[in-house]
């Protein structure tokens, strides 16, 4: 078990509450239970802190996490195009929310909608030139922000963390 000295100040109240619960609940594997709960809350707090930082950065570009993800999915797709259904699958958002986000991105001239050449019932979403320019402009800054988060770890530690998180995610299904 790690020393409390390594606990970030923002996490001390959470850890204290977990300790109180563990002290009140008797379990044969209390140490392991405590550590598993701590790990779960640490992952959640890291995700929330990183999301807050990303959202603050994206606001400078009048974007949010969902619109950023939509732009990145289009940027990374062949010919920078997807249909709304593919974009919903890629972002994990509902089709209704993807429609709303696309409406906003079209209004900002970052995205275009056009009829599909093979199936007139379908619509293709494409990254507009302005959208491509925006992604090209903020991507290096976003990359630096991500690097700064993980640069506290060595290459080996990052490899280990990646493998451990993938293993946990696989177990979760």
C-alpha cells in the first residue's frame, strides 16, 4: 500500500471517507477492498480533472468534448467523411445528439452535409476546410496537454499503465 504522503491534497478528503467506511465495515479482505475502492476513485478523479482541463481549453475554440470528438473522428476518417450513423457509433453519442452537434458544427462552417453519391437517402458529413484548419491549429496544443499529463511517468511506467488499464477494460467487457 502506498504512503499517504503521496496522496494529492485534492484526494485526501475522498481517501479519508473511504478509510472511514472501511473501518466501519468489517470484511476479511478490507485492505484489498480499500485499495480497489481507492483505485476506482483515483481513475474517476483523473478522468474528471483531465476532462475539466480539456473542456477549458476547448472553450477557447467554442467547442465542447462531443464536438471535439466529432471533429477528430471526421479528421481521422478516410476522406474526412462519415455518415451520421457512423459518427454516432464513433463518438458513443446518440443519433439525436450527433444531429444537434452536427447542426452546430455546420453553422460554424466546420462541417458540411451533402447527399451520398450512392444512396440519396443517406447524408455524408465532411470536415470543411475551416474545420480541418481548426483541428490542425489546436491539435499540437491538445497533444502537448496530453503529454504533460503523462510526462510524470517514465516510458516503462506508461507502458505498464497502458497494459494494466487495457486489462481492466477487457475484464469490464
